[in-house]
C-alpha cells in the first residue's frame, strides 16, 4: 500500500504510477526539440561554409564601419 499524499491545503492527491507518467508527450517533445536544435546547428554551419568569403568579415572593415558610425553621430 502506498503512502497517502496531501497538497498544501490538506486535500488528498491521487497517486500516479511513475512508469506511466515518464512516458508519452514529454519524451516526444524532448526528442523533437533536440532534433530541431541539431538540425538548426547543422544548417547554420552548412550555410556559413557555403557563403564564406574571406575578407568580408575582416577586423579592418569593422573598425571602418564603427568609425563611420561615430562620425555620423
């Protein structure tokens, strides 16, 4: 016989079988979320590899852009 559980207001809480509670939608959502995350990671890495152009993201260009922005202010 299992122990009776009560909520903070003294009402009895129905017992739930832990093997049933851990299955179902929660496991499916975890798998789906993990899959979506890794697909996005792979897509971003692949897109960066395809569209990579050396010199476009250079430090000198970033400094020139920042100086132009501060000059405009």
